[in-house]
């Protein structure tokens, strides 16, 4: 994994806006605070494990004064509802998928383009480098501060109809997707019938046949027991998803520089732990899903190449709607990370 940026670009991006000058932590600069952190995942998911690690680090660095209280499984509402709460200052932290941010910062849609990276190392380099930093810099004016990017993983298709061995096999399948135009266009390119739907509604929709399938990382498929209502799992790896660690700017601005530094440092430290756990858990999840009865199939490299070519016009179409400077940076960063060796 490349370490040349190691969080420094992230700090630089927000520094002028939010971080201020950092000094050594002192008891006077740290107040008793409870930080409510919400997310949609269950407590056995790697995101939850990352939150727990973050809480441990923050407690240690603050002498127990800063306490993180986790609210998993959409207890505080959907990702978009929680983002609204952060912007209003009524909730402190959240770890949504970046795809849910496109209604606030449109340029985050670039990360959702299909088949842009093929390894975790490429994904980390893209997010921890100048592109990730430039996107973070757009958040404070929207009432949010981004601290780090954590791993959610490559997304893969499950369905109840048939194994997906080539793009054409998606034809006619009703597949739930995140309410995001890039995802809708991606599956329309294969003549599937994409259905935008909140994650909280997904299991029931699969169980009742409202939709035939869905697409998510392995750990999400296992944690949410989709194997109970889905037969086929096809390793498409069509999109890499990341969780962004968000904090309310209203809350952030009320923190001392020492408190801000504790939270920023903890987000980076927990990121490295969370990514490791997430990738280990994803690898183990495949075997467990097979044991649970799912039929798991790989897709031949030549067919993946065909699928990649089929979706290229999507990137061209949506790029025209984004900040030209960000698009230019995105393309140059893709050239850089594609040159990285696994």
C-alpha cells in the first residue's frame, strides 16, 4: 500500500478551513464531550469495528474526556437523514458511503464510476492522495468536515435468477441500487432494471421479490444475511466503495485545536486498522457465503474487460457535469494509481 500521502494530504485540505494551529494537548483544552456516531452497518461489520477502535484511541488521547457513542444499523436515520443532522449540528459524526454525498458535493460521483480501480492499493492511493484531499476541501462550505476515508470494499452482484458470467446476463434483472445517477446508468448500460432504494428497505424487497438482486461488498452481503434471500453471488468488482468519516462543522468549530487534533489523528489511525480488518473480513466472507449455500462465481477477465468498455461512456457523460479542475485531477490521478504494482 502506498504511504506517500498517509493522511497528510487530508489534513492539508481541511487545515486552512478547520484545523487551525495544533499545540500539545492539555487538560484545560479538552472538555467532557459525548460524540454520537451513526452509521447503517451492523456491529459485526468492519465499519463498526473501526468506530470502536476510533473510540478507544480518542478515549486514550483525551484522558477519557472525549467519549464516542456508536449508533449502528440506521438507529439515527438513513445516511442522508444523518447528513442533514450533521449539517444542522444536531448529530456529531457519521461514516456514510461517499456515494450518498453526491447530492451535497456532486464531484463525489467520480468515485462511483465503474471499473476505475482494480485493487485495494489503487483505491487507497486515489483516496489518500490529491483527489481525496480536493474533495474533502469542498465539504466545509456545506457544513461538514471530512477526516478520512475508510474501506467499504468492491461491490459485487447478487440475485435470485442466475449467475452473472457476462454483462448480458444482467439483462432484465430488477436490481436495487443506491439512489445515485451513476449507479442507475451503470446497470442500464447492461439492460438491467435498476431500482433506487434505501438500504433499510432492501432485505424485505429481496424477500418479497420486489427486486431480484442487489450489489454490495462481501461483508455487507454476509452481515445483512442476504444469503437467506439470494442464491447467486457473482464477483463483478464493478465499483470500489469507501466510507467517509464526517463530523459536523458546527460541532467541529466549537472544539479546541487540541480536541480537533485528537479526532483527526484518531480517524487516520483507526483508518489503517479498519482497512486491514475490512479486507481480511471480505476474504473470509466469500467462504462463509459459500458455506451458507450461495453459488459464487468469478467472471473471466475477458468478460470483465468487455463490461469495462461498455461502461466507459458513463464516465464521459457524467464528467461533463463536474468541476473541470477536479475531473482533470481525477484523470491524472487514475494514470498514477494504475501504474502501481499490486
